[in-house]
C-alpha cells in the first residue's frame, strides 16, 4: 500500500501540484507544522528542520520482505487530534483485531515531540512484550 491508496483525491492532487510548482516535479515541500502542532515554539522548531519529500515515496508501495507477517503482535498509536480522519479509521479497524494492541493519545500528528515520554513508554512496553515472548531477540 502507498499513501496515495488512502488519501482523498483532493489531497493527492494537492501533493502532485505542490511537487510541480515548488519541487521540480519530484519533490513535495513539507506542509507547515501548524497543521499538526499547537505550540508556536515547537512549530518553529519543526518547520526549521523539515525538508522536501520525494513524490514517489508517496506514490509507490514498498514491498516488505522482512517477515513482517510473522509478527504476532503489532502496535498502533493514534494521535486523536490528527487532522486526517483516515487514522481514526485505522485505529478502529486495528482495535478489533487481536493481533494489534492499540492506544490513543490526546495529541496531534507529531506525538513523539508533544508527548515523548508517553510514546517512549508505549514503545518500550511493546518491545518488552515481544522480547519476553521471543527471548532470542
């Protein structure tokens, strides 16, 4: 799957238009962090560090050959205040699947910056559970 398979047609066209207008047809300029972060200082920090993204990374699916199907438990963390409703759809789908552990955080897209301690704790717990099941890892 690629992002283009999940995004609304308007979003797809906006991405391609931005690449044509500002990215020589192949680079997508980053959106302003105000879409995802409320804190002005954090927005400025993010905006100073984001760079263009290759258009093809949005368009092309990446075939996974690492044995991802063999992963027994997966973790999905939803940033509840993310502006894209598709992520809520993923959360609800995964929450019904016993192969997934799901979590919701009351934050925006950049949860690793707005709630770093909580994200770290959730990832540590997921890793510890996986290692506990498979001591050889």
